[in-house]
C-alpha cells in the first residue's frame, strides 16, 4: 500500500472498529479496547466466578494452596491465517482480563503482516502481569502458533512456563458423553442458551480469507465481523470458565444444575483420588432417581474397593438390570465368588448375548465369556 492509500485505510480502521494505532514508527499495530461491567453479566451470563474450586486447580496441576484471584487470569484467543502451523500467523490477538469491576477485552490487529513483530509488545506486557492463561484449545492450537511466530521473529517469551487452563480439555471431561460435541459454539448453545447471529458474526472457516481479501483490497468493512467473533470467543470463554468454577465444587453452592453431567464430575474427583467426594456425588444421583448403569456400576466398584461386598452386589445388580456390561461382569464375578452359580450363569449368559448383539463384536471378549459360561455350567453340574 502506498502512503496515501494507507492513510485512507488507517482512518477507515479507526472509524469502523473504534480503535487506534500503537506508537511504533514502523509498522504499528492496530488495537481496540472494550470493557464489560461484571455487575451486569453479558446477556444474563455471569462472567466472573464466585470461587476457584480446588478440583479445578488440581486438574490444571496448579498450586491449590495458593490464593488465586481473578486479576491473575488472562484469557487468550487468536484469529489466524490458517489451521496449520507452517507459515500461519495470528493477525488478531484477543486478550481478556479482570480489572476492578470490569472484564476488559483488548484486540491486537495486524493492519499489515509486517506489524507482527511489534504486536507482541502488548502481549508480553500482559503476560508479565498475569499468572494464568485461560484458553479454549490453546494448548493444542494458540500456544504452538504463538511459539512458532515468536521464534520466527527472534523473540524469547516462554509461554510454557505460565500456568494454563485449557477449557476445551476440561469441557471434554465434563460433557463429552452429554453433548453432540465440545466445540465452543456447541457449548454456547447447550450450556449458555446462545446462538451467534449471522448478521454480526462470521464462520470460523471464512476468517483467513477475509483477512487476505482485506490485504488485497484495503477495505476493512468485512473485518468488523472478525473482531466481533473474536470478542465473543473471549467473552464466552470467560462465561464458560465461570460456569465451570461455580458448578464443579460439590455440593454446588447454587444448587443442582441440570446442565452439569454429575457422573462425569464424580469421575473427575475419582481421578484425583477423592473417592469420598465421588461416592457422595454418585449417591446423590441415585437418591435423586438419576439412575443409570454408569452410576450404579461406579458405586459398586467403590463399595468393592472398600470391602463392602453386600453394597457392591446391590449396585452391580442394578447395573445388570440396566444392561451395563461392566456392571454385569462384576456382578457375575461376585455371584460366582459366593457360589451362587446358577444366578452367576444367568448373568453371564445375559452379558454374552448382549455382546453378541453389538454392531462390532469383540471376539476376545466373547471367548472369555464363553469360557466363563462353560465353567459355571460345569460347577452347576458337579
């Protein structure tokens, strides 16, 4: 772009996006800054967690003894020129952070690709002040992209040393068996009741070509949707973080929330070695008539580990009635152990027929079950 044309583009960017340029003499970046009051949540969505639960800190391998405050967190989301890492760069860096009673969203934009080296100045400044990164798929996508571009520009910024909460990984643990997918827009729809309006937003797949079209034509009008898309990503990441924080501590302060998969939450506690909390959650589900084979089987396994065989049998029997394969196998084992061979055979045959009816038959499992059935038949005949 020649100087005269560039001046027109620069003024149009400032007019359309209500931002300004950095003070760099050569290749300044363009930036915007918006503030959202925490006291009046975004469209009814709380964006500040009441507490940071220990279970989340342990999952993120953060120090659960430290006092983490909202001011420690930095939300990050990139808009890039593609999905691959080679020659892909972030032309828009979205950053969100809590400041007093506001959630501030800053956006750093490259009006030309050559401004990339200067765009990292503000990112480095915020990273030096914030202790924890919060992203959605940042560990797999955003951070590797940034690392590659920092290296390309010969800038040392150790992103891996930062504490990092990747909400996509946690969302998969909590909702993978309850929702069609764990994409951010899917979570927005099912958990937050939000649908992005086509009039204001843009499909993610169209974002790279929109930037390249701007570079070719110098017309920034279409970029407005890209900026809105990035702002929504930051805001909804903050809303998702708030929902998780306020819901996964147990018992829930705000009461039972139908959006939460409490069986998955129990498994999260179980993986952290908190069997008492996991059993507490599972028992509550059973008491609230939320009866599934997964819940009954998990309770049976916990009872078995505690040496409570009577309780284990009770729960495995429930799991068997619900055709839960692991529960049926455990029930057959316990029945055989106490020499109730006829009953054990009935359960083993039920499990064998269940496995044979699957679309994909596991031949190894079938062979093991056939051996169990034959063994029980021999014991009955003796």
